C-alpha cells in the first residue's frame, strides 16, 4: 500500500516543479531580453524533469530552447512517471502484462487514425478560414446517420459500403457548402465585426440546429450500421497453433495478445485511404494547390487568380465532409444517436490544439496521441471505479495543458 | 437640470424593477409562472454577467456555467458535510468552534443500504439535550461565492495569453474536466444522483404578517429578484465606470490600451473574477431553490443556452442580455406544448430547439447587436434625438452654436 | 490612478454587501435536539425519515394544506376534462428511447380510457411533460403539471434521480404520483403519502440477480460488474458485490460515465480478470455499445455468460445495435409472455401496432399500468380530489398488464406495523422479475425462453464457458 504513494509523490514532484518552471522561466528570460516564446514549455519541461537541479542552471545560463532540450526533458519526465508507476503498482496490467500493453497501444493507434481524419477536417477549415467550427461534431453525426439510413433502406441497403460512404460524403459536403455561403461568406467580405467570435457562435447555432433537426426527423433511437466487410478466416501458421494471426469474421488477433475488432480495423483502413486521397487532392490537383495557396497567403493567392471565396466554401464543405466520412465509418463501430457528435467534436478540438491549429501533420500525429492517451488512460488507471469514468477528461487535460504551455501545439506556426 | 435622457436611463430600469417587485400580485397565484420567473432571473444573471465578460471584455469563456456549478457545489458540500454540535461527537473529524464543535461528516457516497455516517454513530452516545445544528445556508452562499471567485481568479489568470478561439477551447476543456470530476468522485459529490440542498427558508418565513412555508414560491422569488437587481446594479456601474471603458479598450486593441497605460492583466482577471462570483451566487440560490444539484448542469447544452440568450438579446448590452434571457426562457417553455396539424403531431420538445438554433444563426447573421439591444437603443435614442433638437433650438435661440453636440454624450453605446 | 480607486471601491462594496447578507441571515438551516428523537419517531410523519440524515434536512412540514384544496377545486372547476400528468424523459441527457416508449404506452392507456367513455363520465386528457432526465428539470416539469395544467395525478417517471427530486413537489402539493420505472429504493422509503410505485425496488432486482447466480449449478468464482455512475447503477452494483461476497464469490466493479462510447480498453481489462460472469448495469446506448464491442473483442455473451441491460428486451433495437449478442441473459419485469393476462395481451397488440416494435418493453407495460391504475382509482374514488384518489389507491386491487397490483403497505398497515422496511411503503410488492435468454440470432424477446425463476421457466439456459 505504501508503494502506491511513490507514484503520487512523483506526480506531485513533477507537477510542482513543472509549474514553478513554467511560471518563472519566462520572467527570467524576458528580464535578460531573450526570446520568451518557448520559455514556458521549456521551463515546465526542465522543471518537471530535473526539479531544482535543472532549473537553477537553466535560470543562470538561460540557453536557447532547442527541440533537443524539449525531447530530452520530455523523455526524462515520462521515464520518471513510468518508473514510479511501475514501482507503485507492480501488479497493474500495464506493468505486468506486455500483451495487454501491446493491445492497448494497437487499439489506441487504430482509433487514433479514425480520430485524425475528423480532426483533419477541422484543421483544414482553420487553415483556410481561420475559424474553428463548433458544428464539426454534427457533421460527424450526420455522416453516420446517412450511412445507417442508407443501409437500412430497401433502395440502398444492398448497394454496399462504398455507396453509403459516398452518400454520407455528398450530404455533409452539401450542408457544409450551403452553410458557408449563407453564413460564413459575409465574414470574408469584411461585413462582420469580430469575425472569430461570430464564427464560434454561428457554428454553435448550426450544431444546435443540426442535432435537433436529426432528432426531430429520425427520432432518438440508438442505431448502428452493419459491419461493412467481413474478414476472411485465416489461422497462421496453422489451425492448431494460430499464434501469429487468427481471424474470424469479426476479429483479428495477432500474436495471441493483440485483438483488433473488424469494424475498427476497417474504419481505420478507410480513414488511411481517405487520408491519402486528401493528400493527393491537396498536393496534386490544381484546386488543392489553390487551397494551400490561400492558406499560405490570401492576398497573393487572389492576385494569382484564385477566388478566395470559392476556396473558403470548398474548404468548409470539405472539412465537414471529412467529419461526415469519419462518422460514416464509425457508425459500424459505435451505437449512433443524435448526440454522438458532442464528445467527438470535443476530441477533435483536443487533437488540433495539440497538433497545432491549421497543421495537417499535426492533426494526424495529434489524433494518434489522443487515441493512445485515451486507451492507456482507461487501461492503466489503477482504480477501476475511476479509469473509465474519466475517459472524457483525459483529452481535456491534454487540451488545457497544451494551451497553457504551448498554445501553438506540436506543429503550429509560431505566434 | 436633469436631462430627459438621464431620467430615462434611471427611470426606465427603476420602473421595470418596481414592476418586478410587485409582479407577484398578479402571478403569485400560479406557482408554475413563479417558478419560471425565478428561473428566468437565474438565467438573466448568468446571461448578463456573461455579456460583461464576452461582450464588453471580449473574453469568450465557456466556463461560465462551471463557475455557477462551483458555487452551487461548494454550498451543497458545505450543507451536506458541515454540522455544529454542542457536544463532541468523538466519531467524526471535528474542531472546537466558539465553545461548540464544528463537525465534518465523513462522505459515504450513494447507497441504498442505510449506511451510517459518523454522526449517526455519535447520536447514540450523545447525552440527551445536545444539539446538532446545520449551520445557516447563507454562510454557504458566502462560501460558494468565494469559491467561484477564486476559480474565476485562477482561470482568469491562466487564460491571460489566450484569445478568442483558444480561450473558448480552454474553457470548454475546463468545464468538461470539472464535469467528469464531479460525476466520477461519487464518494464526495454523489455523482449523477446529485447533492440535495436545503430550501432557502427551511422553516418557512414570515413576511409582512403572512407566513410562507418552505416550498412557497414568494420568498425565493424575492431572493432571486434581489440578487438579480443587485447584480444588475453592479454590472451597470461597472460598465459605466472607467473599468467598463478600459475593458472595452482592451477588447478592441490590447496592445494599444496597454501602451496607453491600461493595466491589461489586472482588468482581465478582475472581470473574470467578478463575473464568476456573480454566476456562483446565482448557482447557490438556484440550487437551494431547486433543492438538488447534479453534474448535468455542466453539459455544453446548458452553457449554449446562456450564450444564446445573451446573443439573441444583445451581446454588448447587459440589459439586453438579461431581457433576452427572460424572453427566451419563457418562449422555450411555452413552446413545449406539442400541437397537431391535420394528421401530423409536431413534437415541440425537439422542434422548438431546432427553431432556436435557427433563430440563433439568423440573429448572428443579420442582427449583429441582437434583437433586444436595438430596441433599447431606439427608446433611448428617440429621446436623445428630441433632446438634441431641443438643445439645438435653444442654442440657436441663444446663438451659441457649441451646444449642438451636448446631447450626444447621453447616447447609449 | 483613479481606475484602481474605482476598483477598490467595487471590491469594498462587494465585501460590504456580502457581510450584510451574512449578518442579516445567520439563522441555522436546521436544528435537532438529540434527546427528542425518540418522541419524534412516534409520530407517523416523522417515521418516514428513517434515515436521520434526511430528518435533519427535512423542512418543517407545512401544516396547512391550502395548495391541496386549491388545486383540487380548480381541477373540478376545469369542467369536463380530467387531466392526468405523464412524466418521461424526451430529450437528452435523458434516455429518450425509454421516454418515448413510455409516452406511447401512456397515450394508448388514455385513448383506451376515452374509448370506454372516460372517467366519471368525463373525458381524460394526458398531459405529457419532458423531464430531460435532469432532476432540476423534473421538479419544474412536476411543478408545471400540477400547478399549470392542474392534473389530478401523475404517472410515468423513468430516471431515479428525477423521481427522487420530483416526489418532493408532488408531496408539497398533495398530488398522487404512480411511478412506473424509477427503481431507487429511497423514492418509496421516504414514505410520502402521495407516492406510489409499481416498478420493482432496486434492491429486489439485485436480490433476483443474486438468487439466480447463486442457484446456478456452474462454477462461478469471479464476476465482473460494469455499471454506469448513476443512482440506479451504483447502489445496484454495490449491493450485488456485497451479496456475491457473502456467497463467497469475488467480484470487481468497473464504473463508467453515462455516455461512454468506446469500451475497448475496459474490455481488455475485463478480459484480463478472466471473469466467469459479466453483469451489465449500463442503460441505453452505453449498454449496447459495451455488449457489441465485448462480442467483437472476444468476451461477448457467446464467450462469457452475460446479463445484459434490460433495454435489450426491445428486440429490434437490440439486434440492430448488438448483432453479435446472441445468448445474452436479460432481466424482464412483468409476467412472462405465457402468463400474460388479457390486459397485457391486448395492450401489447396495440402497442406493437402503434410503434412498429416487436413487443412492449417492461417500462412500456409499467407506464401503461401507471395511467390505468390512476384511472381506476379515480373511478373508485368517484371524484378527482387528490386525497380521495390517494385513499382509493391505497385500497386498490387493479388487474393490469403487470398482474394484480396492490399496495399492501400503506397508512393502514404501516411498515412498522407490518414489520417491514420502509422501502415497501406504497410499493407494488411482487412485480414478477424473470430472466430470459436470447438463444437465436434475431429472436424476438417474447420467444426467448425464461430460464429463471423455476416457476416461470420455459426453457433451459445455454451456459457458455470461458476458453
């Protein structure tokens, strides 16, 4: 029992010196007329990693914070916490069972890939329009609903998953485009004061509208689409000893420890495909290059003959569509309701803030990190009464920490 | 000489306040309308204080309901776990307190099997005649407001560097974490079952010779109204004082105002703290009035309701925000009734919210200042215009052309 | 600078005001003298508050009851229509599926009453109010039903926390309530004269689970309980765990937030426990999510015996959301289908026709009965006076879809006299609780065999053993 306090003490130690570092380092740097943009995070990391032993030399020598310092300090912090955790809870599955950890990590990455797709949509919107869409979760919800209703209808029921996905893409794209033209375009035309706040509120209104519209039209019964594709049944190396790979129609099992449900695997693979499609679109087509040009420099792009308003509409619709597609693939994994968009949107916010607002690679990496943190959080927190009850909070803790320590995120442009 | 516009600025609110004071003469007979009125004041406090924070100071915080919840939970925890006894219990955690004992009960969580807490154990051994007192809920109000203020101070200080979208996301994060903590720490907060709170006047109260029971609506109506009026007074004083001027300057251009000597940090944190205290106070009173508080008041829907009220009323006008809250609350409530057109029954519980989202979007797009705020301006300005004309005439008569602009000073922003 | 001066002013004013409020109202909220306690317990009204914590906070009871008379008169003065309130969650965060089903059932009840000529020769109107699953909203809804719509009685009710809060309003106004689906024991154990319940007691349901588990001939050494963190789930999980421990069975409880969607990590943890049995106490979509995801990860009902949440009784929803959920055990409230009386049969027929579902869920049956029993009480009382209705309810013997409903523990036979726990106050004592098991994919829950208790048993259970 006394062991458990080791972890608590380590955590307190890290948090305390991290806070001290993040509070005082920027002041010391600014007193010496040095660049303070990286001092908060740097101070926090060095403080958390080494405590006073690190902070005092840091404050005396005030070195420039390079990525190398960041990385070294982060590794030390993680190391301290992992070691303390292992000492405190030697029987915890995350310490004693390697297969369990592997399974959590795999599932975290798989679900993270799907989250990234949705967050990519949000970050795309941000990079072109400079706003965060608070209706993103509702596009996700609508995408899933479209797939469910197509799969349950007699007309499209047999058409197959690709047609359903196409349907979800079309519907969410159209909703996004119409909304952008009606409500966001005036913002670009400079007719709106304080456009960022306006955008927050007006997308909020849209989210309200869509959520209850769907509830009014479709009811609030929980629904779920059937599995898109079945796995072929494989047992390798042989049926007696399938320790490498064993699949059933609904599950894939690797090395006997890692189990990935079919629905998640399929969703993740579709997400990866869509990701490549998006990259191709952005980097290999004229329109996609136009989009990127607008995100780099609006003025220059419009001089070059790109209509920025059309690009705004395209970006918003495309972003909504990505969320819709993300929902469309997940409706076979989760039970669907008009309210499912709310936690999903919150998670996307976490991802784009962590990755850096407007950064495409950031959304991708952020998605996987958030997927991992949620899986490991729910899997490793020792108290079973709390582990799952705190799932909504894990991401939010990342969000608030990122905003406090490095608001630009992992890959954001420096402010 | 008192200008007519000044008269209007003071007279109109005073008349409204007086109307609200005597309103129970008409609506007092219907506990349901009284209930709506009390809830309307509660939302009006939240919307008006949020409009100071978001509209005047430009801090788009989604944590306003969190401060409300912090206040209410602080008061509820105080009411649930703090007792004063005349004799030491020996079983509870206790500290001597002016010759009595301040007892902190042990949290037992929610359970149906009648689990006993330490006070139940003590009750069996205590000598007859010893008293167990649940201290006044008004100390709980103080406790709640202070807790709300402290958190407001903390959040205000943390978000200094964050602007618009980042601030909104940070506060959403804070709010979600708070909700998760309250739902998960069941031993203390009783999670989703919520904490029960004593009525405002547990033993009833006698007002003007008429005694009201604990469940009567008149006393809470006046308590909430008083809180509302006091908060509106403070808010209107703040916005018309230098503080109001400075926070608007900060909103428009933080760097420029800092360069002009406005203490940016101080005012931002100050606004966060005061509005958080107001929200907390509203939360405590509403909690005691309703009798129970659950973590579901923190769901984003509740916050969006407050935001929508302020926006539809008029974000940059505390009075408009308050009026917007009252109108919207009554509107949404009265729209609950389903109706039937021919064979189709429209279930209004859902569709009214669809309409609500639509109204919110349209208001934002086409009525930037909300729906109520322009009306207020109109009433105020018409008189300003008349006054200006009168002044101009007087000025022409006196042949002093400088007086023409004097009336403009009274115009509302 | 004057700005900081004005700030100081503001702070001073705030502090002064607070001080004023505090000093003006320093009176204690409640006071209790220990020596008096036994005397107080003699009085029946105070015996209600058996838990002393409640007694402490309970406000002094309003002695005059003008509200009661007023609303009674007003209802009579309303003239023709008799209004009956219906409380159900119809929007999030409430369980909308349950709420909508209950509303449909209660509408059927009201239509049936009106088709048979109404009550006391007057038509009946059902006033539906949305509780949103929020206690604060529930009190407002009850307030509106009683004081605005002037209903003579209220039926329905789904979420326990709403019931706990709303019963206070009904009690203050003296309006009878027949709760249909709120299981929390405290709702009846407060012993309010107005509160009746035809749903089972949470503790009794737990007892059924325990009896069943301990009677099984299989080796069960390790049970995992998955629960939502609500006042339905937590007490049920705690009592089950305690009961299992008494029977020498180890158990571990996992708590989740109500809206939890992704259970994969929890499922891995549960698998590592190697449970012999899984008990799911998550309602609504969270339960569906868990069951299907568990099946996909190899510890579903076909791998480990699992008692699923009772929302699964609605077969359409169950098989849509849990396609791999065959062999799940389900708890059903109400008589088994074979023993359905005519009332239940005709109700289910109409319900299926109206909703397009395959059968009526237990909460639909309960909701229907809650309105019909109020109707019969009004007929028997011969008036719409709430006190008369309460009196009629206490003496009622109603043939409903759930069986013959009576409230044997009442003001003439108090729990003290009957020697029973206060939770039995105004409680329908024997709503039949059975355990059924889906044994074919896509099976209608009506066709699923009843496997427990023995007297109702219609088939053998299929018991899967962990690999």
